[in-house]
C-alpha cells in the first residue's frame, strides 16, 4: 500500500453541499453501496470525491464478490468433496473480509485527511479505465452524414 504524499487539489464541486472530504469519507463509510451512490451522484467537477468513490467501489466491491464466490464454493465443497474442504474454503472467504479491513481504514483516513489514495495496480487500472471512458464519443459530438 502506497499513498501519494501531497494533499489533493481542492474540488470546485462536491456532493449535495457536503465538503469534498465529507463526501469522500461517505463513499468509504458504507463500502461499495455508498461508494456507488457517491460515484453516481457526484458531479464531474468533484474529482477528489469521485476518486475515492471509485476506489471504494472497486476495493470493497471486489472483496465482497470474492468472499461471496468463495462461500458459494465452500457450500458446494461441503456436498461434493468433504466437510474439511468446506471449512478450509470458508476460512479463506472469512480471511478476505479480514484482509479488506486495512484497505477500508486507509481509504477512510485518506479521505478525511483530504489526500488521494494510491493502491499499486488498482489505481492505475481505475484511472486508465476512466480516461478511456472519457475519450469515447458522445451522441452530441458525432457528426451526422
């Protein structure tokens, strides 16, 4: 886990009158649920808020999907393999939730301190996807023949 050293640039806009720090912390507070809502509701000018919301969705949502998938596999192993396999896969799924805790705390603290979060590999992927989506032509910019 690596965090960027400097504070984030101030946003020109925020979410529903909240400060950028409060909106970013709200994104992390409810994991992928509030992260998704903040990402969806925040205006384009709220770069800091949207940065944290995207990270909250990808980090907490990814771990949620991983844990649910592992628990589904553990249930199948209980019937198809052995109860021991069920226990092992269940503990791995629970470990995914425990491993999420430091990332969740880091994101929440960085949001409250008005600093961006940088997670190697993940941040680069999120930002490159965002850049690719912003370069897509919109219906207003397409020329009609």
